[in-house]
C-alpha cells in the first residue's frame, strides 16, 4: 500500500496540516523535539487506531485541543479517518463506520522501525511478545480478536485465583481452565503457524548484516505450544500461591541467538541493533508475502546509532514506500533523486521542499 496524503488536526505538537507523500522515499528532517516521531505516529494511528509508543491514546490529543482527527488517503482509492476526544473514538474506513478495532488494524499496512527497537532484543519478555503479537495481528484480524478475548479471560481467571483462599469455590476451576485452554490454543496455533517463516526471513536479513546464524527460539512452559489440563494441573500450586495465571501465551518469550549463543548474554550493541532491524524488516516481508503489498516503512532515527556500512546495507534493503525521519539527511544525498521528497519539520510545522 502507498500513502498518498495525510490530514491531521489536534495531533500532539503538529500544526494542523495536509501533506502529500512521494510513493518512494520521503525524508522527514528536523531537530530533536521538532515533531518527527509525532508525524510518524499520526500515520501509524491512521493505519491502526492506536499508537506504537502510547497505551493511553488521549495523550495524543494536542495539549490545547479538544479532539484529534487523522485522515489518510492511500493507493487504490482507499481512505480512513480516526477521530478521538475525551469520551469516544470513531473509526471510518472507506466511508463506513468500523465498530471493532480488529476490523481496522492493518488496513494501511505500516511497519514502524525505531531506534528503540533494540529493546525488543535487549529488554523484558513483554517487548518480544508485543512484537510477535503485532506482527501476526497485522496479518490476521482473527488473531486480534483472540488476543482481546484472551486478555479478558486471564484477568477474570486471576481474580478467581486471588479469591480462592477466601471462599474456596474450586469447582469453578474447570470453567476457567476450559476458557483459558480454548482461547490460549487459538493464539498458540497462530503463533506456531507464523513462526517458522518469521524465523527464516529474520535469519536471511541478519545474514545481510553479517550476523551469523541469527535465530529465535520460542520459549514456553507448554510443550508443543499447547495449553491443556496436564499443564494447568502441574502449575496449580504455583497459581494458587501467587493468585496468577502463570502459563500460557502471555508468559512466553523469544530467545535470540547468534551462532548458537544467546544474544542477551553475548551480543554487542551493534549486533543487537542489526538484529532488531532484521526483525522489523522480517515483519515487513511477512506482511508483503501475506498481503501481496509492501507495507509503508516508517523509520524513526533508525540509522542514528549505526555505522556507515550498516546504514548503507539498511538503505539498500528498504523496499516500497519509505518515510525516513532523522535529524539530518543521510549521505550521499539520496534526496536528489527526483522521486524522493524532502519534508522539513520545525516546531510541529511541516514544510515540503
Ligand atoms: N499531546 C501533545 N500536545 C502537544 N505537544 C506534545 C504532545 N505530546 C508531545 N508533545 C510535544 O512533542 C514534542 C516531541 O515531538 P517528537 O515527535 O517526539 O520530536 P522528535 O522530532 O524529536 O521526534 C515535545 O516537545 C513534546 O512536548
Ligand atoms: Mg523522535
């Protein structure tokens, strides 16, 4: 998919505007705090009705505004608008109201690559689950629905586990376990179906950055990625003691390794960065293979911490429409190509040159 135009109002520090993009490379250049990430966030928001860096989307509304509105026009005459104020969110896709977010996510096809992606490799397991979930979510609306349901089930089951010691209604275990097993396995099946391809593409991109045998292994307490009664019986004492659901898709992890060694223990920062970039490129490639269209790549200062060799490799690997945000232009001057567009941003105001 190609983003033709975006129109935004009341979004972060951005001065209300309408911007047209080139189908190829778009550079977004501005100082720190100018609003580069905010502009990428507005685009992402138009594609997913949620932010990549904010759980509470009300903080996206400009400090002095009552509401925000983002409208995107894409190739093949597709368009969408997201409206948000203190009380409601309204989503419209191709002229129709969309009540369920799972019917909206991914319509535009966007992959965000950020300097903070290193935390997917380096940080807590939740970062890796978030990455995996979003990669699959953009491909499969059913997965989003299962995730939403699963979270609800875990919350309810946790509440039940916490109340156990007081009233001891253990017969309810069967009901809660069955729900967890059914919904948890929907998630496992999807993850298991997508992982081999993700792994393979990830390793291929890694090789481009000279990462030898870059690999990810799924880590879970559920053998063969399956939740069942035996697993739950085994962890029951722990669950009762902690008042928490301790197994299932919400507790799993991905273990990254390089040439057979765990990255968390042995990798250098450069290797961690190259691996995190390979992850996002793999996400984009998965989207392409599933949907037959390249996602829009949003790059947020990704090259800032890369040496020139890695940066050039990265620029070579980018396919499709690219929005490249940085404090300065990469050299040699890629913007001189006629199909590219240069956008300067200063205190939230975008100037196209
Ligand atoms: N809801 C908001 N309303 C107005 N300004 C905001 C809002 N949220 C963030 N900002 C401002 O946006 C600026 C940061 O923009 P950002 O896009 O992160 O800059 P950068 O160009 O460095 O990526 C900060 O000055 C911050 O105060
Ligand atoms: Mg930024």
